[in-house]
């Protein structure tokens, strides 16, 4: 055998031996990796199964409560930063700014932002990589320590910061009304015991430029304004106009009027009652319960201003008339002020019977062919028009004696 053949056979045998060694090494490496992963899985399972004894469940609950707040905290931090960086002339706003500091002078937004970043990190704790990291370096425990540290340093101040933010936001909303409607009047709220309401060119704040405005006054000795009118003439809208502007006045906002004066009263309404099948309450009984609360409030001696829209409409006409008559008389005798809208024209006699403590106002309409037109102007006196039968005919209903 030639020497070159001998060397070739030796090199071939060496290559086969090296290949077998490499395959054995790969198998050993895979076995070791599988064993390591298996041990890791077992360790994780043991860690989780031993959790309650080691406080894992408590940590999971505490950290889990942080996750939903991560996005909100970022928004709060941004709002606090904007508020703290503003320059205000108002002493009230400056005092709110001074609240947004810790004892060592650190701004509130930085502290909340620090909590927001911590919450972002905690929110990623459910992925597989975080579980491995947590097992190796006890990441959850470090997070709990960081949360506890933030709580000790800043937690007791957080309710004050959020309350301050809410107060400024509420005032900003009222300021927005003034900014968008510079022509609206600043109301005058009387501090004495005089009760009443007086408005000039008052309109509904939500109706836009097409609103129709009215003058209105309700002062001693007048206590109740009885408003009559046909359907869709503006009775309920006028009651809402008075109510919404009173709420704006008491909130410190401008009102939709050229001038507006009112006293401090407790505002009560009975306008949109509805039934409740679950509690077995009909719409009429719901109205009765609401009116009962208004009567009780008037009896306590506090100033009450009421808005009653089509009261006792869930019963027959005779009972409705008697009930409305008794209620209006009782409320004005108790010292309450308010407005009542009604289709019951017989209630207009209360103006004469009350000696002027109850007065009549009305809205009217006119016709242009089959079309009904409304001007939504409030006028003194009792309504002299009606459109119910006209609307019934427009619906295709033929009255007795009328042909199709």
C-alpha cells in the first residue's frame, strides 16, 4: 500500500472520530439546556406555589392595582405641570399653586411623573421575560419597596393635589363660559332674606343664537307664576331657562341674560319623572314622591324655589285640577316661590283668590294656513289659544261631525 493511501485512511478515521465527538457534545449541551430550563420551570412553579406563604399573593394584588392607573398618572402629571408653570394674578389660584409642593419644595408633577414611570414598569410584569428577571433579581420586591418609598414621601399629599386639580378644573370650566359668551351678565345674588328673581332679556343657554329671550320678575308679594299656553308654545323651555340660569348663578358663572338678580334658594324641580318597573313605581306615583319632597322642603322654613311642569298629568282631569290647585296654594302659603306650567285654564282663578300672590303668564301661537307659528314671547294673563285639535286633525284623526 502506498504511503499516500495510508495517510488518507488515517485522516478519514480521524474525521469520523471528530464528528462523533461533536455530535456527542451537542447532545450533552442540549441535555444540559433542557435540564436547566426544566429546573427553571420547576423553580418558577415552586415560587408561585409557595407564594401565599411568602407574601406573593399580597404583592401581586398590590402591584396589580397599579396597572390600570399607569395611563391616568401620566395625564395627571401633565396637568399638574401645566398648572404649576402658569403665572396667575388671582390670590385664589396662587394659593392653589402653593399646595402643589412637597415639604422639601419638589413640584407635585415630578413626584407624580416618578410614580407614573414606576407604574409603567410594573405594568410589564406579566410577560415571560419579566417572570425570569423577577426570579433572578426579585424584581417584584424591589418594585414594592419603590412604591412604599413613594408612598412615604409623597402619598399623603396626593389627595390634596388631585383635589386642587379638580377645583382649578371646575373654575376653568366656568371661565370658559365667560370666554365664549362675553355678553352674558354677571348675576347678582342677594345675601339678605329677600326672596325673588328678576331677569332682563333672559334666554336658554343651550339654544344658541336662535334663542328667544324674555324679561321676567317674581318678587314679593308675588310668589307663584302660573304659565299657560298651547302645545309646543314654550312653557317647559321657559321653566328650564329659569332653572339653568339659577344653577349657573349659584355656581358663580355668568348667566344668559342682560341682567339677572336672584336670592339664595334651594332649587327643586318636578319635570321629568318616569316609572320604574323594578320597584313597581308608576310615572304618576314617581311624580307624587317627588312633589312630596318639595312640600317637605317648603315646610322646613328654608327658602325654596320650585319648577313644576304639567303636574298630576297621570290622572283624570278632575283629580288633576283639584290636586294642582291644592298644591299650588299650599306651596305659596308655606313661603315657597316658583313657576308652574299647565294646560288647566281653570287654575287661572287662583290669581284672584290668592290676592295677587299667584299671577298668570302665557305663551301664544298663530296660524299660517295649516302651519303653526310660535313667537315664544312671555305675556301676562291667561292663554286664549289652543292648538290641540288642530294637531289632532293634522294627524289624520277626524272629530265628531267632521268627514274624512
